[in-house]
C-alpha cells in the first residue's frame, strides 16, 4: 500500500518543466514569490529546508516560498525563529508538490537511540504564523518492510506553533499522521485546516493543540485488524476549553463497516489533566464508524473525555446513549470562531 501511494503522489510531475519556463526564480504562475524551490535547479533553492533556512529570523509579514512540482525527500523543520513562513505548491493539484520523509518512532538514529514520535515527523512547524497551500506532506515509512521496528508511529506533520493555516493540503501516513501539539501543556497553539485531506489509521489526528478542520476529508485506511484504527486521540489540557473541532467534514474509509473508532482519550505520561476534546459537527460520517464510536485508552475511560457530536449525518451517524450530543447552546459556544479567536481575535476562517 505504501509503495502504491508513493507512485500516486509522484504522478503529474511533468508539469515542472512548464513552470520552470515561466520567468525568473522569483516568478512562477504569474505570481511573485520571495523564494522559489525547484528540484531541477531552476529556482533559488533545490530543497525546501534550504529555502526556509534562508528566511530572515523574526519576520513580521509573510515570506512567500513557491514550491515547484516535484517530490522533495528529507526532513523539514521550521524553527521558532522563522515566523510567517508560507509554502505554496505551484502545481495544479496538491499532489504535484510533495514534501516527504520515511522515518518512524523506532527508526534508529545515527549515533544511537531512535527518533521517537516527535522526531519521526517529516515536517515540524515551530514558527508562528506558518501557512501551507496546495501541497502534500507525507511520511512514507513502510511498516511491512520493517518488521524489526515495533514503534511505528510515523508523523507526517508536527505543529507546535500558534496561528497556523493549512489550505488545500494533504497529510499522508499510517499511524500518527498529524500531530497537533503545543510547546507546553498549558500553552494554546491554534491551527486551521481548510479543504484538506488527512489519511491514516491509528490515532492519526492527535495531540493537545487547538485545531479546526473545516470542509476536510478524514480518511481511514484498512489495517486488516479489528479495530481498524482510531481517528482522533486528543490530549487537550483541562485548562483549554478548545481541542479538535471538525465541521462540515467527510469521514470516509477503505476499512470495512463498523471497524474504525472516532477517538480515544490520550493521557501522555498518564497526565490526569489531559482531558481530550474532540467535537464533530454537521459532518458526513461513513459506515466504517460503529454505533459506539468512542473507546477507552488503557485505564482512561472515554466517558471522562470531552467527546461530542452535533447534527451529523450519513450511514455512520447516530444518536445513542454512547454518542454524546451537544445541546443547541453548547453548539453555539463551540464553533470555529470560539476555537480560534483567542485574545487576539484571530479569524482565518473568515478570510477569503
């Protein structure tokens, strides 16, 4: 499955030659870019990391990096000092520009030890104000090819910064695809995902960050096991009223009916204050989700977490005692606006 997906990601890369002919390195597709990344050497840099390293520290306005079609392999880190970095894929589709790596939690590190879950991330975002548009982020770790590695968490993107936007972006991996985190348990870090696609199987959207998924497709893979996986594993701190919110989304799957759970409450280090929050509202839910969609995580009962739904529909949607529902007043208080606004009034979902 992993090899098949990589071939699909690489499709359509012939468009790179056409873009390379459009103007100098700072122009592509009729737009101005501060920097251009092109694997064939026709841009300012041949790697995404080199372009990010070239961004001045502490930028107060967007630094726009155009990424020409191609597959860019290797770990990418946006340090905290690199603020307001924007990555824009210059292809026709998100699949045209792919940023990927292939390490897992248990992959050996040079010099000893292993990478761990956070260290496995193909892309790590520590710089505030980051934005990604029209791209694919992937972790290509092949579980079947590495039976010797038992810790198989393989993160495509790890976020730890505030005020992040992902617009028409794909996130591909298996276990732990998208890690929305923060710098500390009591620190709020907000992210907005619009018209995105997230794919995985075990706990593939997880962490303590505040994240809004708007009109996003959330796709569960078929692991060939029962259960086939868990969509979310929030670890929201008890002081933060806003965790993971899915609105107007589609929950789809390759997995058989009734074999995927919507979520379980993650308590990192057995932290009792990690009272995970996942809200799914006004979304289409496929038949892969069973009548009882929430499950305990070890000794931590799902009933103590902040799990709820509101006006969902589709063959996997239902209203039962095992599926807590928001009241109308609660739904009015748990919107994209309330999740993202903070003290600074941030409202990326209201921008064009």
